[in-house]
């Protein structure tokens, strides 16, 4: 089973070596998978369609939950829906998860579903600058997805990578 996050203590760092125990007030009892910060707002995503928002990283408000997942085009109502990744870039948050669902939001409150073009579960999300171009990237079973604006998505299958290997993260290194 899942460990309820609301039952565990939450820690935050004031600096690299200083952690302070927080109450976790407002956090979901379901597992959270990823978090992002942008434009003065923190957003966390996770199991059963949880999207939480905070302006101080201490007090959280549930914005989306399990009841909202029925409204996502392509989402399978017979499975456990999960958001696996979130990133902030180009003035918006982008959350992704089960059944190819991608949502975008300018503020973490109002969310719009985008067309991913895939039905597979989407993994971690990043906003990266590669060769002078910033874009959202999402890992998934066939490789990764890319979008410059968070709305129009293309699927990219890396060459030279065994098709049975499923990428879990994407990053950019030196000389990119």
C-alpha cells in the first residue's frame, strides 16, 4: 500500500545544512511524486490526480484531486490515475501523468488539458535549455516528448537506445 504522506513529518531547508520540521498542513495523504516552483508559487503533484499549491511551501491547498480525473480526455476511469511530473518554464506550470494526460497552468490554480498525442503513462518533467532553445521535456516509454510552448507536443525516439529501455529522467549537460 501507499504510505500516507500526511501522516509523516515534512522537512524544509532554510539552507543546505539546515532543516526545519514542518507540520505538512494541507498536504494530501496520498503520495506526491514531484514539485516545481515558479513565479512565487509552489505546485506538487501525485497519486489519484493530486495537485497542491502553496505560496510559502508550508501551507498547501488542494487544487485538483481524484474527482477531477474523470474530466481528463483519455484518462482511464478503471485505473489509478497519477501525475508523475511537473515543471515550470516559459511562464507556466506543466503537469503530466497517466494515459498521456498533460495539463498546463499559469498560476497553479486554473488548469487546461493539452493534447499529448500519446496514451502511454508520462514520467518526469523538466524545463531545459538545449542548444539555445528552452522547452518542456517529458520522459516516457518510447523516449521523450518535447514542447516549446507546453501546448504543441512532439514525440522523440532517441537513436541508438534499446527500445526495451524506458527512460526515467532527462537532463542537459555541459556543452549542450
